[in-house]
């Protein structure tokens, strides 16, 4: 149990006498991420007590099947949300990219923390240390569990072969190092950095080679939408820039009706009050694709918005401390970019990708 008691503490929204239970997956990375969130909350509210409750999810238990084949949108979240619904935990820490764009009724994302590096990274077999993907011999096998990564990398590196690799970060690295099956594997840079394994990153994939997943690199805190005390408490961890980028990305994905069973990818940038969103869809082999970029201004002042809008969610996110009109603009950007791709034939590309994936 984390105990943040301090003599000078404030009561943290009247929660002082409660033990606040924090749900998380059992994997080492999930625990590291959850510990970091609890540490931030302790700094913000030194008088509160936290207890971490770890549990296994469906996605943790099914290790012999590609994620895209399981066909379950809430693979890594359902058990945690069940505990939240039963009041067994008060908040849950997720990797945002694991959270579907539509949450079950009664839940909301109460905070999105400052994003870690969202790009994908290449980790090479010890024999290929110091190389890049381009420098690997033809027909070298690259491990990835992501249709999005495979589709883009087949397009950028047609001389390489791509195969599924499942398991948590520790398991995948072990499979890479101890066998000769893979020359390299592709993982999220954020997870490697949080685990303290930055030295294993041999190459960071830039957006030209590989756009990242919606929400990648960001941590989300899911809460009961009606638990105002907990919602107010966690909202202090919102990072404004990350929230706007992730609202745009999630709106793009939602309007496309994408998920882990189709290759959908994004990249966002917030600069000089302009939000830029690049979004793309791919066929499974990367041969067919659509990619566009749009931008919008998010330069709106914060207004006192108590009243009818105080519980407004944008693609599952509640962020009262970020200007409502900026959130609306970010959501509209994502929806309009998706509409543009749909008008150019994205639906057909995604439908074919879904059918081919189901048939594999």
C-alpha cells in the first residue's frame, strides 16, 4: 500500500479517510506505469492513502493467438472495468491505446498523463546489434503482434518478412534473444523506456516509415463517471497537449470504426496553437493505403463552464480543466479527417483487411 500521509497535507477533496484502490494489470510494465501514476497523485495529494490491486485480463491469458484474431475490443480492460463497476477499485490505470474509443456506460477517462515518446522502436537480435532495418539481409524475419506495424513496414521494407510474436515485453525480448527465429522485433518506444530498457532501442521509426497507434505512449486513468470526488482528484494529472492530441486520434479511429483488427495509424503535433493530425489506413500487406493530414486551431481560452457542459465527454474523455471549445475542435478534426479518408475509399480498404484477417 502506498501511504502519502504528511503533516502538512491537504485533505484531497474529502478523500482523506478513504483508502483509494487503484486497479492495474499484473504485468511488470503495467505495475511500473501504475506506480508512476500513484506517485504523481501522492505528490499532488500528500494526505491520501492508495492501495494497488493487480489482476489478469483476457489479453494477458491468451498468449498463443494474435490480438487481431481474438475479436474482443476490451481485451486488456474488461476485467479491470468489472472491478471498477463493482466498487472493488476506485480508478484504473491503462495504456490509452488499450482503451476502445467507446467506453461502457458509466465510465470515463478522468485523466490522460503527459505522453511518453509515441513512436515505434526496433530491438535487434544481439547478432544484428548496431544495424538498421534497411541493413538487414533480405528475408530477415521481424516480429510484431500489430497489423498496423506489419502493414506499414511491409510497404517500407518489402525485402523483409514479418511474423506474429505475442507475450509481454519481457517474454518477447526473451524470444528474440534466446532463439534465432527473429532478426528484430518492433515494440512501442514508450514501454521500453518505462521499463528502463532504452539501451535496447536500435532504431526509432519515424512517421515516414511507420505512423503510431491511436493513444500510443499515453497513460489513461479510467474512473466511474459519477464518482465526482475521484474524478476531480485524478483530473489534476491531465496534460493539456496530450489530451487534445489523443481526442483527435480517438475521434479519427472512432469515425473509421477501426480497432486492432484493422491497420489504422496516426501522428499528431501541437505547435503554435495549431493541432496537426495525420491519419492513414492500410491493406494487410501495405500495398493499398490512404494517408492525409489536416489541421485546426485549438487556441481557445478556458471559460467557467459549470452547468450543462460540466459532464461532457469527448470520445470517452472528461477534461473540465481544458477549454471545452479546444476539445470540440480536436474531436472535429479527427472526425473530418476520417470522413476525408472514407470519401476516398477507406471503408473498402478496411473491410477487405478485416475479412482477410478473419480468414487467416
